[in-house]
C-alpha cells in the first residue's frame, strides 16, 4: 500500500467517524426533544384533567347534596317509580364522581409517582390481599401466589396495578368461586408477572379495547366500575418501562401479563 493510499484510508475513516458522530449527536438531540415534548404533553394532560375535574366536581357536589336531602326528607312521599328514579340519580352521581377520580389518577401517573426503588412484590401482594379481603371472603376466592421477585419501581403504583388486576379477576369469575394464580418468570433484565383467572374470558375484539380510557365491555348493572382501571394499569406499567397485555378466550378465563424491570444486584 502506498503512502498516498494510506493517507486516503485514514482520511476516509476520519470522515466516516465524523459522520457517525454527527448522526449520533442528532439522534441524541431528537431523543431529548421527544422527551421534552412528552413532558409537556404530560403536564398539559394533568392540567386539563385537573381543570375538568374541578369544573365538574363543584356542580356534582351540589347535585349529590340535594339528592341526599331529597332521599332523607321525601323518600316516603315517593311511589315505587319515584324511589327507583331517585336511586338511578344517586347512582349516576356516584359513578360520575368515580370517573372524575379515575381521570385524575390517570393523568397524574407520570407527575405524582414516587421515585423508583427495589420493591418486594410479595409485600405488594400481601397488602393487596388486605385491601381486597372483603371481596375475597364474600366471593370465596382463592388467590395463589408463588414466591415473587423484587423489581425496580414505585411500590404505591404497583400496588394499584395488582389491586386492579386481582379485583377484576374476582369480579369477572362467573358463577364458580374465583381461582386466581399469580406467577413470575425471569427474562433477561425483566420479570414477566402473570395473573391468571378461570373466569368468563374476553373475546378478541374486547382484548383490543380494554386498555382504553373509560372503555367498558359490560353494562354497569352487570359489573360496576368506571372503565379506567386497566388504562391506569397500562399507564403505570409503561412508566416503569414495561408492557402489559392479555391472552383470553371467552369462557376459558384470562391471563394478564406485565413486564417489569428486575431490581439490580446493587439495589438488592
């Protein structure tokens, strides 16, 4: 190889390195800009949710107050239809309050969460069992869990996720006493947590919709709720850098799986 060729090769490599450096710097700049846009979007979402809920809560509070007064003072004057109409109105106000609270919780996942730390999911499940003790006893549910891992996350938010998923598994159990299994499997730097039930299941169309805000597959009379629990679970899991999904067949139960980052050796 001649001296000229050597110099040419060196210059070519230098130019390539410079080009790669420029591309890397541009990629970093694009990522920073995307993060800034995401932060602004989250801020706007919380501002909107707060303003909307504030504007709705005051008239709703007034409606609820007067409905309670009517119920206490004049229920005896109503015929059967009148009592039923009043119950519908009170129930509607309660559902609206639940939807507002759910909207606020959904909007604040990114901005009001606690810093991540090592979280023992056994402790999380123990707390959830206590929270759901009445529902578990009334339905004669069996919740079976193996020894669960430690993950890196927000303990309060993860408690909300598991509470929503376990409560749903019990609620949609069908006629048989609920049986729920919680298992964990390590995949690289993540844990895959699975919550499996033997309930009524979800058809393929419903599986694509259930993680949307205020999306409900059943009427309020069949299964009460605001229709935001699974959307909230998804938003929390995504804050942890994970994913959540479901596998289900109608009449065969459902398995909700979520991926969460494992606690590092340094954390433990």
